[in-house]
């Protein structure tokens, strides 16, 4: 299936990783088309051309399956190239984070968070934390450390609260206002918030 993070399995009897890939792909397709509330284990099994028992042997519930689908489907944040400028480094990070949340799994994850009940929402927020927030915080700390070494960032700026600002702002605007971050928004966040806060 075009655009899927997993290869579509060929017809016939499949086992092991091949079957799991087909199930994960089918579940992501279901999330993208019918959403969390209408997704069923029966529908995923039918789309993956397997039995419902094959799903329950691997995932005890719909929530467990969806959590793995979303976690596995989110593109990695990747390493941000050293541009020689903390401003450009941070801009590149923000652009990459937005790309992750605009990916097929990212869009599905945001839709799931809006649809599901509070008990399940906590589980799926953990997917965002593990798949995006923690990696972003680690990258930000690396970028700030580079800036300190270049003399453009004050030495006491590399603290956990600074690393929280970009992920928190991106998610706050997306969740509270449902807005997408365009290039101008990212530039304003970097130029008016981050760079003044970090400047040596």
C-alpha cells in the first residue's frame, strides 16, 4: 500500500513478521479511514486477510494494537545536521517535528487523541511522548550544547526546561487550537522565543 511504513504482504498464508506487518498496515489504514471509534479487530483482521484470533494472540485489545501501530508508524526524528547556527539548527528540528506529525501515523495519532476516552488518551499520549517529545528533547539539548561550544548560546541555557519549550509549544497549539504550524509560525517561535532565550 502506497505510503505505508510497512510492506504489503503478498496473498497466501503468512506467518510471523510478515503477518504482523500486514496486520499493522491494515490497522493504520483503518485508522486513517474510519477512525478510532469505528475501528474493530474484526475489520482489521478482514483487511489483513487473516483471522481475528491472529490479532488477539499478539495484542490483547484494540488499544494495544493501535498503540503499537502508531508507535511503529511514526517516522524517526533523525539527526539534525549542524548548520553552524543555533537558529537554523532549531528551525530544522521544528520543521522535522512538524513533518512527523503530518505523516500518516502522526495524523492518525492526533485523530485518535480527539476521539478516544480519557483512559485510552493517556496511553496514546505516551506514544507522542516516547516517539516525539523525548527524542526532540534529546536533540534540543545537543543543539544547545553545540551553540554553547560556538559561543552563541549562554552556558547556563542547556537545562531541561529549555528543552521542553519547543515540544510543548508545538503540541499546545495543535491540541488547543487544532492549528498547523507553517514556516512563518516556526520562524516566529525560533526568532522571538528560542533565540532570545538562548542568546549569549
